[in-house]
């Protein structure tokens, strides 16, 4: 009997241990709030499997949820599903696990947690200006991140083209720093995730491409004003062009700048109603801006048109049998011209120049094509008999080089024959008549020829091509005439071609240098090699007149006092034996 009771006790004990119900503790039931009021909808069956665990079956046990512990203990007032929490944000409910066979039960708790979703207050939008009138632009969407997250470093932002994509967090815009809109305007969606809770809020982002004002702008004309004192500077009202720039009267703001960089940066705008030009002409840049801040640039030039200036002498003369060209030096495109002779209009004479063939009084009226006033110049033209005593093609009055009225003291080559009586004024064995007629058709009123551009006309220059070899020494065939020597057979005489300098006997012996140069009181002359004989020095002014003659040179170095010379350009000629060399000397 005792043995049977013992076996029954053990059976009941084992049965109780093997089949006692266990209410396992479930994880917190966490949901994200859709309106951030602290309340949400819960499907409590979500926790059934965790309460039952892996060893208990829903067939053998029933799980119920209760708002109070006593309800759970008594198994009354079980919560229906779905359930909305009655305590905001966090509520503890009580779970009863009851064995269906015995009615025995166990209790546990379940925390209902409502987490807020990230909420963005205010509308988020972006606007860019259209640069090419195609209504598209490249947006950096991420510049909105700070505004969206309100500085909360626990929030992250991703962008989507549709709300459904944002809610599902799929098809995220991958290049959010350089997104090109597909319509205008366009609404995108930003998904804001709280990294602590995983809750996601969706907010719309509107992007818009604003029109550039260039489509409504016109092309401004240049502004031209007349100069009142011919200094190229005057005051402008730049707003004169505003009607052309904004012909439709749009609510644009116009600002004016002196360069494009300032206009782009909206830096240092000008006072447009009182602007004094800095240069003439000058380009003005205009920034045309809409109320939205979009802008375009245009520009125009401002000009100051000066009164015509005529640089003509009041008296001219021409030789009998010749003519004289009166030249204003102005452009026929900028000015209108009218010529009078002895008070009568010359019909058809409307050009900048006039060929005069009669003595008398000529007047030229010059008017600006822009109406900036006119000037009148009166010119007295005389016909004179031009005497050329030596018949060298240079009239006697032109051979008065020092312009002192005395023809006797002008002797360029120092041969004691005054130039007006000398048919070879520079003594280079080339007749003056030949040297002034190198250019065919020259008349006595034109500038004489200067081959080497040293400001000495050939007929007064004993080294016409400036190659350091005197013209007289470029007579390489030794026939006494340098004009027929053409060593390289290019039809240019050697004495007019600096590339040909064959030299003469002991030519190198007269190479010398001047120092200092420029100078003022004295100059040193030093031979490049030893002197093999005595020589002499002549110094000529720019007109070819010998200022110092026949200064003896006996040593390798000589110093000459030039303190009496006025400032200007001179020519130092050193002759040793039959060879001479010329160098320029500047006196300051």
C-alpha cells in the first residue's frame, strides 16, 4: 500500500513539473507614431509566440492581455484586438498564459512603446535660376539636410522621386548632390530616419526652375555724348537705355558696373544717373535681376565724341606749275567737310583733303557726324616761283637748313660749297637730284627720302642705308658712282641696302665707340684697334650742318668738349685715311 502511494506522488510531481505553464517575457512592442500624438494601434497577437516560447503550443494554452494586474489574475476583461494604448508613449499591459486543460495560469508583462517619427515643420523648397531657358537645372538636394533635420545629428535624410518610394525606402535618388529635375515645378520626397528608433518621417520637397530675365530683355544701344572741352571725359546718365533693356516694363532691378566680374558678384554698383567715364570709349555692364533673384547681364559702350581738331598751318605755298594738297587728317566716316575758296563754296569738295592749284584763301568747315559742333580753319595759299640755283631738285629755300635766311652758311659736306650751289650736298658721290627721286613722283612739297630712318634725308646723309659704310665707299666697282653697284643683283643699289656692307681697305681700322652716350659736357672717342695714322673728327647736327669741323685725332682715345651743344641728336664722323665711320651721339 505504501508503495502504491509513493508511486502516485511521484507521478503527480513529475506531471506537475513537466506540464506547469510558463509565461515568457516578450520584447517591448515598439511602433512608430504616424501623427506624433503618443497613441498608436497595436496587434497584441504579435507577442503570442514570444509568450508561449518554443515548448508551449497555442493548442494547449491561451494567451490573453489585460490592462490591469487584477484583471489578468482573474482572467477577466481581456483586451480585444486591435488595441490602442490608453497611456501615451509607454503603457504596461499584463499577459495571462492559461493551460486549457487545467485552468492553471502564469503571468508576465508587455511594454507598449510608441516612438515619434521625425516631423519637419514648414514647407521645404528649392529654387534655381534657368541659365539656358530649358526649364531644367542641376540641384544639390543635400543643402536642405540641415533645415530638414533641424540640426538633429540622430536624423538622416534620403531623397525619392515618389512618396510611395519614400515610404518603402526603395529607388532612392543616388546622385542627390547633382539632381536634374524632370518637370517644373517638381515635388520630391525626403525620408527622414531617426537612427535611434528607426522611425521614418516623410516630407515633400518642391524644386522649381525660375525663368531668367534674358528672355524679356532687349539689346541696349551705345550712348554717345559730345565733349565740351575735348578731354574725352563727360557725365553720362546710364539709365537712358533702360527702356531698351526692359522694353516690357517687367519688375526688374537694373544695376550698372564697370566690369563683368563686379556685375556677376553684384559688387560696387555705379550711380547710373551721374557717371563720369574713366576711358573713352568705355564698356558698361548691366545686371538685370528679377524679384526672385535671377539675373542676366548685358552691356553697352559709352562714347565721348570730341570736337574735330585740325592740325593745319595758316599759311602754305606751292611752286609755280605744281599743286598743293591741303590735308585735314580727319576721317570722312566721322565728319562732314565743306571747302570754300575766296568765300565761295567749292562744289563737290566734301573730302578731308583738297588739291589747291591757285593762290588765295581757302576755308574748310568740319562738322561732327554726331552733331557735336563744327570748326572752321582759314588757310592762305601762295604760289611762289621756286628757284633751284644748282638744279639739284631741292629749291633754294629748302636748302636753308638752319632756317636763318642765309643760304651761304649751309654746307653739309664741308666742301666750302653752300648746299644751294652744290649738286651733291652730302658729298657721297650720289647727286642730290638722284637721292630725292628714289621714290618716283616725288614733288618738292613732300618729305624727302630717308632710307635708314635716322631722321636725316638721303640727300643730306653720307651713309644712306645706315650700315656704317659711307655711301661713297660702297662704290665697289670703283667707277666713282655708287648707284650702279648691286653686289647681290636684287636691283637695289648696295648703298641703299644695309645687308650689303663689303667694306673697303682698312675699314676695320676706324671702328670706334663713344662714351658716355648719352652725355652732356664731353664725350670720349676710342678706337677699337691701334691707330695707324692721324685722322679728324666732324660733328653734324640733325640737319646735316657741321657743328665741329676737322678736329684732329692722333691717339687711340680722345676727349671732346661738347658743352656748347644744345640737347638733341648729333652725328660723329671719324675719318682716318680715306675711310670714315659715323655714329650717333645723344646730348642731354
